[in-house]
């Protein structure tokens, strides 16, 4: 998975040994402070609610590794939660993340999304969502960033493309196999 936006770039690879657990590695670059955070990650599906017309999930997100800034390194930890609910037409999610890396980085961020699918497609179709993302990153110099985006996916490939109200480009690509 790769992510790029006005405040950060990230790359992550993970393996799911069970339907609830994902182990991986992540590299995150925070542009404002020019910090790198490299972690071994563990993400856990804490709960899933399957209904006839919807699904909701609650995830624990975590990582442990090192942070780098201007030649200095420090132990780094990342912890957060993600919750989502969706039907075939509507989508809502919330995510938070806390990064602690001693003198190098200490930050807390929130991200919320709402989305609507303009049509409901079949399994082999390209699916699209029109979404609005709001980021709140007070510790990283970005109080509020609003990004309209389009999500396209087909089976194992998902792409998201948007431009924030500040003119920053956002691109996310995920490939599952």
C-alpha cells in the first residue's frame, strides 16, 4: 500500500496469517518536520458486525520501530484505532493515530470520511465512490485539511485520488493478493 498527501508519504506491506491479524512493515515520512518513522506493524480486527445490508468494523492499529531526523534516531511507537461502516451505497469511517518517538516526534491525528457510491456494480465491475475526507493534525501544523476524492477499485486493486482545499494532491494505492 502506498499513500501520498500534503503532509506525509507512506509505504506499507503486510501479511495476514488469520482473518483478524495483519503483520507488516511500514515507512512513514512526515514532511513538516522531515521525520522518518519505520515500524514493524501489527493490526487487529477487534470486531466486525455483518448485517443483511451493511458491515461495520473496528480495528486496532499499532507499530514499533525507529524514528529518524537529521541523523538522530529514537525508538518509535504508533497506536491508533479505525472504525468504519458501509453499505453498497454509503460509507463512513474514522481513524486516529498517535506517534511517540521521544524528542523526534510526538503527534496525534484524526481522519474522518463520508462517501457515496454513484452506482452499485457487480463483482467484476469497477466500483467508484465519491468521498470527502477531513484530516485534523494539530501537532503537525495542519489544523484541518478537507479533501474531496474519488475511490476506484476492482477486485484486488484500489486507487484513491483527490486534491485538498489547500491544493495538495492525495494519492493512495492498495494492491491485495
